[in-house]
C-alpha cells in the first residue's frame, strides 16, 4: 500500500530559527515528490517538485532534498518568518496523472515571535 | 502563473438543501480537475476526478449521487453537494494541472451545514 509519512506532526519554533521537516514514503512506482504549503483555510501552494534524478531543489528560503534510495525527503526552512506558519504537505506521485498522488498528513508549523 | 479559482470560499446552508461549488482554471485549459475533501488537521482526501465531456470517476466510498460533478468546459468543473447534512460540513478543494506542471489548487470552500 502506498504511504507517505511525515514528521513531526507539529512543530513550534522561534522566528528566525531554522527547521527541517521529514517525509518518508513507500510509493511505487515513483514519479516525483512535491512539497506544498497550506495556509489555514486556503488551498495548498506548490513549493518544490523533484523527480527521481534530483536530490535537492530550492525555492527561496525553502530547500527540499530527496534520497530516492532510502525513500526519504526533507524540507529545510531557513531563517523562519511568522508567515511560514502553515501546514506543509508532502505529496508523492506514482505516475498516472494527479489521481496517482499519495498525500502525507502534513506537518503543522507554528512560528512564534 | 497558472491559477485555479474556487467559488464560493465559504457557504452556510440548511440541512436538506443543495450547494454548488465552482472550480475554474483561469489561464489554462484543464481537461482533468480533481475534487478533495479535508477535515480539520487531516490530509486531503481525493473524492473524484472530473473529466471534461465525460462522467467523473469517484473514489471508493464517495457517493456519486450525493456529490454531483459536472465538467462542462475545459476551464470549469462544479461540485454539487445534494441534500446536504451536517456531516457533509468540511473543507472542499479542487485542483487542476496543465500538462506536467505542478498541481494547482483552488483556495477551497468551507461548507457548514446547519
């Protein structure tokens, strides 16, 4: 069964600090892995998308890594800001279009001033 | 960039009534759109795949007669929650993609059934 496990479930850090969110998956076959940011009451917004051959991708203060061998990904947030408070969702695609996506439950991140 | 617009953002309705939610791709054509449901602090759950010009494909456990989906054009899909009950209260989100681009999500619709 395809699964995406994210950790931690929730995280509270002080503004300006860095943090790393984890995503482990057992999706097969593997096409790509995406990180989304979802603000409360809003739809998810794409941060990064990585294919099998990519092991790191950055988007501003967000840097995602992918180890396709161990089936692990991380999302590192540098110099956190209050606006980073959101849920971060890891989504793994097994190919076959968007209906072949497996969603993680997300990590709820709170940035405190 | 590609934008998906969802309307309304919030709706409150009485039990037994029907509610229609619209999902539009604003600057691209989407032959396929997707409808999700999300309960508080839970992950997105795919409800159905909406195909332009044909019947929607529903996930197991989703009642097709209760959640009517119409994809009449390449830029518009609608989800109608029929005979809504309080347990249908949830956050409904649509998504669409253009080719192999990342999936773009609408901003969601908060449905409250009283």
